[in-house]
C-alpha cells in the first residue's frame, strides 16, 4: 500500500442499457462498476467529473448520488437494477451491507460554466466556499476479491439520478445499407448533431434506437473524426441499423483523488 502518498483513479462506468433516454429522479444512473486502487484505507480527497451535455450542447447539470461499495465474503454487491429503473426495496436491502461510502454531487455548485460547449467539468472545489465541498470520505475495499491485481483492492461505484440526466446525442447513422460487423476500422457516416461537436478520439460508442433507447449494439472506439458527418472507429462489434442513434458507452468520467 501507499503511505503518505496519492493516487488518481480514472473511472468510466459503462451504460449498456437505455443510454440515450432521460432519467427520472430516483432512477439508477449506472449499476455497480468495479475499479482498483492501491490497497489500504485511504481518503477520497478530490472528485472531478467530465459530464457530457445533450445533443452536443452543455446543459444545466442535474444532481447525482454516488455510492461506493465493497465485496462481502468474496461476493460482489448485488445489482441495484437497470439504468432508468427505480431501485426496488429488495435490491436496496440486498446491497446494504456492501456500502462503504456515499457522496451527493450538487451540480449547481460543482459544475463550471459552459465554456467547453458540449460538456461540463464538475469539481468538488467549485464555488466561492471550497470548504463546503470537501470530500474526506474514508474508503477501504477488498484486496482478496477474485481477479484483483496484486497490491490493489477492488471497490465498486454506482450512481442514482437526482434529476433528468440525458446522455442522448442526436448523432444518427446515415447509411441506407446499415452497418455490418467489422474487425477492421470503419468510417461511419452520420447525420444530425455534428459528430465533431460530440465525440473525441478514445470515446467508446454504442448505438440505440433513437425513440426509446432499445436494441443496444456495441460499436467500438473512436480513432478519428474527419469531419462533422464522419466517425472512424477501430471496429464494429455488433451490426446496427440506419437512423439508430450513436451514443457514448461511457458517458461519465470520474477522476477520483485518493490520499493514503
């Protein structure tokens, strides 16, 4: 373990179900997603979130509740449910003994103004009185959980929507012949919101039927964006159809700063 040191964890949870619909307050934003940090008790000191807008434009942020958990007797925390579904009492009770931390993210005071156009940056040191936003949450995960890297511990993170988060892009595939599976790079032709206003190199993509978020299809990782109507990806994991909406598979990035 680290003593008297710092560690930055960059956590990008997946949203593979209903990733382009507006969430209701109280819905699961994303279910438990595991990450690793060096083993030992540590304090979460800083928290920075890269939060995408909707349809290529930054929007007034909606609050989020973050929950941290660990395994119990080698068992991962039970599912809270699918994104865009309310947590049932049974699901909430089942994971009670796994929870090790909670943080309410107040968008009004944490997010920057809209200089970045299509997304916002949230930070715990925003606002005029930084002391109000200190984190200081002590966490300790499980270094013995199956598959954990030697010298590290596994922690889970999940989130609850407090307002109507919406990660839709309005970027749609514009190929009448649809898009087949490919193990080699593909240049996707799109329409709607300008692709270069929404995506960046390194973004993982997934498609959904635009009207209701159904039929998720994994695509691949962006390698270049030649222009507003073109996205080059490294591969296409699953075939998807003309007019379906292309979205972020990992819309949120959490930069978590730990002190040991």
